[in-house]
C-alpha cells in the first residue's frame, strides 16, 4: 500500500476531501486525498470479530449509562441558558435596549469526544461559547464567572484569563467542563448558527480563531468519514488502547483525542465499507508502515479568506520538523501532533508494532481483544525516573493554575534532555498524580515535601493525609484542543533566579523552588493553630540511560533551564506558595501510589557478594566512594 503515503496537496475547494469513483454501478462516493484501498464489505467472520470487540468495550465500561447521558444533556441545557443570560446582561450594560439585548443571542457548541459521540463515564465536555461582536473576552470572565458561581450545581471553578486560549474550567453537576469563548463579527448569534462558513472567520483575532478551531475540526471529521457508526466504535477502541498503553496526551508529546480521531478517520476513508474490528486491525498495519514524516490528511489543505498561517512545510521551517504530522481538515489547517518528540515517536511506533502483532493473533483466534487493551508497564520499564513535583500552599484554584502551567511546559524538559550523551530515551508519563495534605507550621510542610515521592519515606506522610483526597488518585490527561492551546504567556524580561540543586539524600538530587528546611520563610498564617493545605501534583519521566565507563549523566543544566521557564511567570513568583521540585529516583523506590492494588512492586535483585581476601577488602575501604549513584541500567523488571 503506497497510495496513502503522499505529500500534502493544497486546494481552494471546500469539498476537496470528497470525490466520486466509478468502481461500482451507481457511483460510490469516496473520501480523502487518495482512492480507497478496498471497497469490500465485512465477512461473517469479521462481523463476529466486531461483535466481540463491542462486547469487550462494554466490559471495559467504555459506554456511559442512560442516566449519565441525560445528566450531560441537562448540564448543556443549563449552560445554554446561562449563556443567553450572560450576553443579555452584557448587552444591557452597554446601553442596548431590552429587545436588542434579548435578540443578541449566544450559543454553546461542543467539540472533542462528546461531539464525536465517543465519550465515556467520567469524560469531560469541551464547550465553546459563541457571542456577538459587542461581547468581549473580559466580559466572559467578569460576567459569566459570577453567574456560574451563583449556581448550586457548581462544584469547582478555575478561570484562566491569561491562557493562550482563555478558558474557564469548571465541575458542574459532577461533570468536568472546559469553557472557551469566541466572538464573531455579527450583531446577533441565533440558535440556528453553524460554524462551517469560513467567511465567519473574517475580522477575528488569533485567540478567537484558535477557540473556534476545535468545533470546526470536530464537525469536519464527522463529515469526512463514510460510516459514522463504524468510525465511532473503532475510535472508542483506539482511545481505550491508547489510554491503557499511556500514549494519550498531546500536552506530554503524544497524540490527543482529536489526533487519534483523525488517524482513525483516515483508515475509514481507505476501507469505507469495513466494520469497526477490521478498521482497528488496519489502523495498526497502516501506521506501523507509514512513511513518517509524510502527513496524514483527511482532505486537501485549503486556502481561505484570511491572512493566517496554514500548515505548509515548503514555506515554514518549523513545520518541517514535525515528527508525525496529522493535519486538521478545517481551515486554517494546523498540525495536531506538533508536540511529538523523538522519544515519544519511538514509544508510539513500539506500540503500533505491538498492536499489529496482537491484532494478527486476534484474527487467528490466538488472542482476544482484552490482550490488546492490557495495561502498560511504564513503572517497570526503566531503572531511573525523574519526578517533577508542583506544589501549592493554598487553595485548589491556585494549585490548578500552577500545576497546569508546569504540566504544559514538561515537554520542554523532555526536549532538553533528549540530546544529552548517555540518554537513549526520555519517556514522559501521560498522567499526573494528585495529593493533598494538611499541615501546621513550616516544619511540617518541609517534612511533607522531603518525604513525598519515595517508597522509603512515604509512610511518614500518613499523619498529614487529607481524608478527602488519596495519594493514589491520578488525573486523566486526555486532551482536547482547548488543553493543547492552554499555555500562559510569561511576563516580559522575566529574569527569575534559579536555585542550585540541593542534595536531599545520598541517593537523590533535588531542585526546589520553595524554602529549604534551614532557610527562613516570610509566610505567616493568620492563625498559628489553623491547619493549612499543601497540594502536590506529580509528573514522571522515564530515562533509558546508557552510561559508558560508569560516567554520570549530568542533567542539572536542562533541569535548571526548565525550572527557570516555570518560574518566569509573574503570577507564580511567591516561592512560599508555589514550589517546584525535581528529583531523580530509582524504579525500586517509586511510591506505592503509582501501582494499582493488584500490581506487584518491582523488587531489587539480590547480588551475591563474591568472597574477597582480607587484603582486597582493606584496599576497597581505603578507596574514595563514587561521586554519583548512576550505574549501568539493569534489565527492566517484569510485571
């Protein structure tokens, strides 16, 4: 199959992804930039495999209940009512008549997994609030925010007005929701409005264009697949597989939800009459053989009415360095996988190869679909890990902003570590681990930070544990376009000083942004007897180290640079509130919360000591010890 490995083509035709091919009587519509590979329908055996796949997805709890679906519908209905109230109130504040204020309208659009119809229990909803031209982004945070806080259904809220795409994150009636806002150059926004017309993008700033892109891309994807039902089941399977294999998170250098959707959609175009099970098997075959960095396209790239950048490696140098480009079909086209690094590309290709092998065995009835969805072995795979801890001495809203910033910059640390001699792989984990502790006084706070993250000392934290929050709860980072773009802008000429690495124990090298145990702190609580909260978000990076001649790998410089980037934002200057720790740790000392209850911790193999003469032992004792604990990596422990 070489027809799908083609260079990007450009067109001004908005239906460039749809063609007609006379391969059968009656002229069947085909999709994509190339003809299909096969027009065959499913066989009886393939339909049986498809039924088995659907049954396995049900057992894996991929589908939500009818009650959960009704709750989502009700929440979206409430948000639509709040949007109309929000636009009306802003319009009245700007001296519009009552009739004009009511006619101004406003509409809530959805995108991401909910719009694609592949959301599951606990999935968030990505929403876009579209408003008329007289409503500003400032109005969104000044008026919509208070309206949300008045509602009894609101459980959490975190407005981020300084983000790359301004966003309000909320938890409403038990559902996590990301709310973006975009205005169109229209005096009214009726409920009948759609966003397909590219002329609606005229006279908008870049922030509004980015906010609108998520909904437009999702709608285009649904238009470009031959059989939506087969596409949705296949996408559910690939999403589950990617999450189980820990390769689902754009922000950490893996494809996000939209990118996986486009990858599956392209396979649907190549096999338009296939059932979901065959689409999944072909998915692994095709992308394991794909000639990267040839881009994955659902339609020819369009030109449009705006003077904006459209993905084109012939013109833009940065576009040429994309490792595994997957291009969005909606104008202006962008690369949805620009965060993929050399290391994460290797991880993804390894998983494609594994998936192809298992699917071949499934077709031969040697394995089942549950084998494809087996959990990853990330915390058994490497001998060394970097632990990145973002902690906040304050409330949940403060911590959400701080940890979100560090999370969005972690890929920069990966990119800085990759070129170092002696490092073969820099593999970030795709989820964060959340913990909260209650403490009283500086000594207890530093006791928590010093003992956190190590199996040897984690029992010392039990007395501080928050009963309402367990350390083994991890935050799922399945990504939407809103999270892809959610990065705050640093203050101009920010020159934060970088603290030197501090040795915590002979085995751990730690960099901290908070005060050291022996240092003074100017933070004073209002009541000395009142307990404070310390929130900690932990991220992991696995390191495949190849040290020749026992030489140590110096990671101090890239860690310092990453540290400096995170500390260069004006909102997080207070080191008594916002702290950043970076430690390296061995696999045998990872904390218990990274493992599930039914998993066995990796055990350090016992090394038999060779008998030595008394003279040899005395010579060994007289020699100085090593400067670092870096060793030749041992084979990864098996689960």
